[in-house]
């Protein structure tokens, strides 16, 4: 049989799609992009824009694969099954659970045998569902999902309702998966999850994320480890001091901010202050000089006044992030923020996002400029279309472009940085 896959959203979704692809291949199926017998769409529901992208994807894939069984997994399938049913384009609505059974479910549906009850696919369990990390063909990096679910219930966020409570991969399983990926030739492992800062709280002896990362760095000393998104509470003196000892830990830290104003943070139920966040950034920079600190920002949250927004702009400039993802607040029905008073008009949210993005772009350029004239190791990944350049990533996560006959996929070479690209760096090979 022929299986197609389409992924929207975050790194967790991408990991889960890669795992499903690996399962399909192990069962003897061919992976394709058109004329599939079954098409599995991994959906996202983090914003209203994500919802619209899901619906457009369903329509496009149904149009291109009119006879295929189409299954929807992921957060949108979990939170909005009625909308999927009403679209008339989805055969199986699977949600965020029992992913290991989705391929078999599609096989049955292709034969005309549809299940009468899909509840288990939309009922997140109490234990972690281990899915083997797929090894992307020709990729230098692989994702390793070690955690699912979230118990924070920030007032704007639908994800805890879609993903359920925190569930962690056992530490020995995570280490074994990392070793398997390293032995398969993967040069960098990105540790990901829905809320990895809560890793281990549900496991016996309650190991921490720090415990896990130390074990991973020790288990695969010749493979780089990069961390996914962190909550500020994760960062303390012990965290920084412990991880600074490992040369294979990438000095790139994504800390979720969302707002630089304490009153807005309180309405968001973010459980920290701007001052606490700034202190964590300083701790990281003390132990990891020149480290890349990136973040997320939501503008136009209900009740955010002009003064509060300006306070946030001042704060992000104080923190000097190397990159930022800026989002206008998106109403998620069913969350507390959706019914808060003082909703901000869309035009104002858009204007605030534009202003924040302008500052973010300048901060990014300022950060990257400090590397001009320096030499750094770059792990090259792919050629740049229409040129003789190759693109890769340095320790600090930014893409670096260079040209040289010695460059090839999965090869690390020293590059002297000579300039900036739109979102990264350019340089020349030093051999």
C-alpha cells in the first residue's frame, strides 16, 4: 500500500510523523506524496491561523487523492473533531493518542473495515507512549521526543486540553534512542516535547530534565545535543554549571517569555516575573558566553494597554534576544483568555506585532554581527538552490552559508564569518 503524510505545527508533530512513516515502511508500505491509498495529516491548533491551515490542507489533499483514506491526527483533530466531521473530507479522526495503532487502522479502513469506536485515539493516557525516533534520510539532525502533555494551563493556550497531562519517556529508553540515532549517523539530536521543563515529574524517582540531558551528553559524546523550548524555571545555577561542562551541548536556549509586563504575565498565568526571566538570561550568559537566547512573544493579549505593550518592548530590548517569534494573540475557544474583557482589535494586534518584529529583526542582526571575523564550526546540511553555496548550522542555531569543493552533507568544517544573510551568516571555509 502507498501512504502519504503531511505535517503542520511544531517539532513534536514532526517527530510523530517521522515515527509513523517509519512504522509504515516497517510494515512494507511505500511512502509517497500523490496517489496514496492512505494519507495521514498531523494537525496543529495553537492559533486560529493553524486551524485555517488544517482545513486548507484537508481540502487540497482530498482533491489530489480523491480515493484515499484520509486520517487526521494531532491537536486540531483532538480539540475540534466536529469541525473535521463537518468538512466531509476526513475518514478517520484519531486525535493525540494511540499513534502506534494509526497505520494498522488505516490498513483496515483501506479494506473497508472502519472502527466503530475511536475514543481511545482521543483520550490521552496516563503513561508515555513510546514512539521510535525516525532517522530522516539524508538529514544531519534528528528529533527525540522525550515528553508529552502539559499541566501549566496558561490562560491563552489550548494545548493542555489537546495533549493531556505530562507524560515522560523513561530515561533509559531516551538514552537508548539517542545512542541508536548517533550510531545511525545523526550528527545532532534535538530534544523536544510539549513541555520538556516538566520532564520526569511523573516517573519513579522523578528525574529532572537536567538529569536527562547530562545522561544524553555522556551517552553520545560525539553527537551534538540541542534543547527544545524551556520554561524559565528550568534555568538555575546548577543547571548552567552542570551543562557548561559538556562540549556537545549546543549553546542555544529557547526560553518562553510571552510578555515582558508583570501584569500581563499574571493574566496569562505564566508564574514568573519579568525580573525573574531576565535573571535567567544573565545566568545563561555567564556560563555560556555568546549563547543564543531565543524566545516567543504574544502581543495584544486581552487587557494589554499601550503602556504595558511599551513595557514589553523595553524589556525585550533589555534582554537582547538573538531571535524572536512574535504572535498576535489568537483567541482559542474554551480557554480562560477567550472570555476575558478588553479584547484587543485585530488591527491593533497586527500593528503591535509589526513593531515587535521590527525590534526583533534589529536585535537578531546585532547579535549575528558580533560573529563577523570569527571562525566557527559549521555542520553542513544541504546546497542552496540556484547557487554554489551550501547551508548548515553552527553551535548558535543560525544558518551559515559558504562555498567550497570540500563541503558535503553531514560534514563539519571551520568557517570564517564574513557577513550577514537575511536570517543567518555567510563566510568562507578555512582549510
